[in-house]
């Protein structure tokens, strides 16, 4: 039975390779030797495959990293592969074809045909460069045009929101006792607001992560250890759940479901400020207006943590130790501080200096 199971897997992989070769244009003769060489590569028996083009390499690379990469990363890889196939149609892409003309044409396809926003386009180019770097390191790709500064990952600063402490307090005070579904989502979101953790981390806090009034977390994305004291709001939340769950915290839903429910909660809490969002979509730049509650997501909690601490004069380096930002430049792009808030912060700093001078006098 074990052998039959392995043979079935081998048969499936061979058929996948056959179908991929059959779709290539111009079509090459499909021989047992060709399929065997590609199978050998897929199973790690050879360093390079026989007759590889860019698309077929991506397919094999994704298959190779299925057990080592996160599902979200694999999903991004598969999306880019789909867009590349649509971009070229039935024609396959040779490594020699990947130059600045390819870059410009692919960008134009993503802008005009797909009408993607700038940051979405940037993600596709980033994945293309990941695939090309892998192929280059394996000795498969010799074309290095993708290393040019002009072959760049485009991006724009996203107009995102944060919740000041007063609005987090409004959420905390909202009576949701008659709606356990929303109450649990709200409570877990507030945990995120006072830990600065990503959803993948604050949604999976285990009992062993809680020691002496602090959270001891090894973050999933960056694999770094952080220690965060438990805020009084979080402490109150944990008291309510201590008899229900081992970690004294509500269980998590999916990120998608939480984002859906958070908008419902935000509306109930009165997050009705009108927010203008400007961004490039396709070849056009437009501005759309939303209610603030429509923009709340699980990631808003992390951004709120960083921005609120920054506005309260907590040292940036201390916040970065928790959020995992490696440079102050990246951190400053992340926090959401208006020009008015920045002016108030400067005024407060000057007033503090003035008071110190008076004391010395």
C-alpha cells in the first residue's frame, strides 16, 4: 500500500509535468527523458532541470518550497505566476527575454489590464525578482538585467488609520454582553492595540507566553523574542475569560472574519469620522471617502500601538524593539502622525525645555 501511494504521487507529478509541457509554445517534443529530467529536478536529484523556462521554473520552485514557506507567501507566489501566464498568453517566457522591456511591458499589463494599485504591482515585481534570484543562484538564469535599479519594486505610502486612546477606550466601554461573537472580536482587537503584535501573534498567545504580568512572545514573521507588559485593559479582559480559556483570552477567528466584524463594532462605537483615501489604481490616481469604521482591520491595532506610544514621547527605539522595525526610517513611515499632532509634539517639547530652564534658574 505504501508503494502504491508513492506511485500514485509519482504518476500525478508526471502528468502535471506533461500538461505543462503540452501547453508550451512553441511546443517541443515530449519524451520520457524530458519528463524524467524534470521529475529528477522536482525531487532534488539534480541541480538543474532539462529545458527550463521562467514559467516552468516558477512552478517547480513553488512545489519545492510548499513545505517550508507560509501559505500566505505561497498564495502570493501563485498569484504572480497566474498574472505572468495571463500576461504572455500561450507563449512561454525564456530567461533571456527578461530585460527592461519585459519589466516595462509587465508593469503596463498590471496597470492597464489588471488595474492594480501601486503596492499590488510592487508585490508582483518583488515576487518576480525572488524567482529570478533563485534561478540565478542555481545557475539556471544567466540574464542579470533584473538587478538593474530600473527594474525596481514600486510602492507608495498607504493612507491608513490608527485609533487614538480615546477611541480604543470607546471600544472597550462598548457593551457587547448580548453579542458574544462581537465581544470576543473586540476584546482580542484591544489585546492587539496594547501589545503591538501582528494578528498572527496576538491571536495565538499561549498560556506559556504569560509570565509575571508580561507577554513573552517569539514573533512568527521575524522570529524575534519580545517581552510586553500587560496593559490594564488587557488585564481586565483576561479576568473575564480566565474561567473559560486556558490562556484567559478569547479564541481567534480568521483574519478575514475579524476584519468583517471589526467594521460592525467600529460603527457601533461611533467611529464615524470621514476619511479621504488617495491612491493610484491602474493609470489613474483617485480619492475616495470612507467612514473610519470601514477602514478598521486587525492591523489597525498594531499601528495604533506604535502611533499612540510615539505621541506620548515613548522612545522610538523602545517601540521598534516591540514592533520589529529595523530602521527609524521604516518606523516613521509606519506610524500615522498628522502635521498638527507633530506641531503639538514639538510645542510640548519646547515647553518642557522652558520649564527645565526655569527650575535651573
